[in-house]
C-alpha cells in the first residue's frame, strides 16, 4: 500500500531541520569540551560557539558581544521582561522598578503571562490594542507610552496571523519618551529582513526551531550599554548574563541555520508568498463565508489565517489531519482552555468566528503541489463539517 | 495513516470519521421532539431531534447536528445510536458519564463537550411530552447544568453557597461558573439568592422557576 501523503503546513509551530543543519549537528556531536575550559578541548568548543555567535550577530546587524544564547524564545522574552522587576541592589535596571511596561494584546503567551506576573507583583502594565488587520493602533500606543514607561515590548511578526508591526516607528515613540524597546522577533528573523539598527530596538528575541534549526536554542540581542539583569544566575557564561554551560550543539546548529537563512531567505520567501497568494485565492473562490485574518500585505510571506463560518477549528484540523495535512487552529477546543485565540479576538473578530480559525504556515519544504492538494481537500472538509453544523445554514 | 497517540479513543475517532445519524434534511424530517442547547460563542452547540413510537414509548429514531470539536461530534453521534430503541424514560436518564463511557472515555478537558448531547436529548424529550399533552411528565433535572461552558450544576452552586460564597464573584472563584461566556449570570444570581435564603434565612421560598433545558 502506498504511503499516504503527509504535508506539513504548520511551520510557525516549528520547522523541520535544514539538511545542512542536520549535518552540522552530527559533526558538532563530536565537540564535547566545555567552552569555559582553558585546555584545547575547551578552546575548540569555544571557537565553534563564537563562530555561531558571529553568524547570528551579522545576520541581524549586531556585533557579537551583543548576542546572548538562551534555551528558547520564551526564555529570551521572560529574561527581558524580568529585568524590569529585579529588586537586587546591584541590578542595573533597579531604578526602573517603579516604571511601567507597555506591550500589546496580541503577544505570544510567554509575554502575556510574564507581563501578567509583573502586574501581579505591582507593576503597571498597559496593553496596546490592534486594528482589524492586527496592526498596533498608533494613536492609542502613543498615549500609553509616557515618561513613566520603562520598557516597551511589541512582537515584530505575529505567530498566528502573520501581521508585521512597524517596529521602527514604535521604537521611535518609545525612545522619545526615554523607554527601552524590546521586540519578540521569533517569527520574523529568517523570514523577513531584520536589522537591529534599522529597527532601533534595544532588545530582540529570536529562536532556532522556527528557522529550520533545532528546538531548545534561541538568542537575545542586547544593545551595548543597555541595562540588563540575568534571569538565570550562577555562572560567568554569556558574559555573566546567562549562567549554565553552553548548549554547544544547539548553538552551532543555530549558527548554521542562520547561515543558511542568509543564503536562502530572499528567494525562498518570494516562493512562499506566491504559494500563500495561490492558497488565499483558491480558498476565496472555492469556499464561501470565510474571513481572512491578518494584514493583507504587511505579513509573514508564508502565514495565512482563515476563519470558516459554522465550522469549528479542532474538527477542521483533525479532518485535515486524517487527510495527511497538518495545520493549527485558534479554537478553544484545541488549546485545552475554553477561550479561543486571544490574537483573533483582539482583531475584533467575533468569538464564534475565532472558534473556526485555521492557520496555514508554509515553509521551505512546501511546494505548489501541496497547495493544490490542500485546495482539493479543504473545501470538502469544510462542506462536510458545515453539513452537520447547527451554526451554518446552507446557502446554496 | 498513522493515528497512534491520539488524545481520543478508537471509538471517538470512529464516530468522528463516520458520524452516524446526521440530520441532513431538516425540513423533511418528521420529528416528534426537538431540543437545542449550547452556544456558538462558546464553541459548541447541539441539536437533537427524535421520533417516538407513541404506543410503546420508545425512541425509534434520533438525528442531530453539532457545531463543535471532534469530541462534541462523536458524543452526539454515539448518543444518537444509544437512544434508538430505548424506552423514553430510560433515555431521559442518560448522563454525560454514560456517553463518555460508551466512547471509551474522553480527555479530561473534553468532558464538557459531552455534556451538551444528553442535555439536548432531554430538551427533545421534554418537547415531545409538551407536544403530546404530557406536561406532567416534563421534568427538570435533579442536577441541572447552569453554566454549560464550565459544566457547573445547580448542586455545585448550592455547595459553594454552603461553603460561604455570597456573591457572583465568590461563586466564580469557587466553581468557575460563568467565567467563559457569562450568559448564565442571571440564572446564577437567582440561584444564589435562592440558596442563600434556603440555608441562611428562615424564609420559605419556592424553587426558582426552571425553564426546560
């Protein structure tokens, strides 16, 4: 029996390893010295780590000593938010304890939860809303950022709807008020051009597994002379900013993943955009009563979020899965909670639509044939679900 | 297709892949009773229609429609099979637990998806009674689900009041009632007043009016 077709369209969740990264990981497995050791084994490991750091730094227009490796995007984001609340006397950001945080209503859960925690500890946190396309509402944002603001954190590209923010303008507003600016660029780095100086950010988070690197490795950009306070203490690694023996294999693999992005990103993202637009057009013409969520142009090339009236997201996801197609949903039922996606709701789409939202996120291994197969299967799945739905009156 | 490690049992998967007794042509179906429950804002809603052999008091057919996830679809599908040929009084007694058991279990966070099916069925049976002049048989449930989002019953509200909850907020803290769509708030406030009076005042009051599910 022929192997059933399996197509991965969930590249914003994570990505398959780039073949070159795989090779690099295999050879990096031979490097076992502790990068902190002075002997030749240590020095060998150190040189690999520093080479990777150079790749990361160069790719985002930073200098190497501004890059700190972390174990995940979530760790990076938590680290940056935690500097606002440290009460240690020695901490550089200590003076900012009484200052406020401004973020948005569509951040990744790690920023949402970390900011909620800061709020519970007594810090003032403001959430800037977004418009129907998921763009931060500038006027409102301007009002929220004041002389009391210590830090502003706005994600560069949204993981669910793909909308890309105008980070340069936002950071300009923050700096004009004397606030620091952080961007969670986990979904942006390696998909769209990112240059920390163009963007004018003080902190930036990126992650390996979203760009064909392995899980468990990420990096944070910390602008030179920015105040900083470690989240993980107890070692001199990463210039004393993050304790713990370096994840040599992960770091080397991240360096390679980024090196490959530097070579392939521009061409490949053009291809992803073409596929996305073909998918958008295909859905628009074959399925009635749908809503595209996310900015039509300022958006990640491979991300398309669609909500289907009268069809619940988890059911769509699982029927597609049975046909070998892997996607994700903003429905409550799939998340284990009872609330649908906070991002979809923040764009103003009603709750009943949020339950029917599906995210397609394309990656380097997808082809136009995958899109054709999806466009063959999807209308049938939606028709089938709507056929048994109380929430969809057939309009034929 | 590799389907190992599904969160769902084979039975759930089977009913999801091949749902039984979908109400395809609503207009043509000659129903003896109809019940609908749930809310599309909360992400699930179910409609159940039944045909009854009036001489024998037996449900001869049951069809349904569901807006919801895989476990909601499977729950209504399996329910429609369970009640065919069942005495109407027995069908009335079906609980979410019976449905979950028939499905071989559901993940814990999915249990609330199964509670709407039996509720819709009871609504359909009540509707059947009403249509056939048997108002006396219409029963409100012993434990009635007040908040269908969090699957909270009037019994749990009563317990919480006995444990000291005196405001809607305190009830929310204790039971999570009304923390999702909030549609049940008025209902909960009525129950709160009633149980406060029942247990902590000497005022005798009738049970608050219950609407058929």
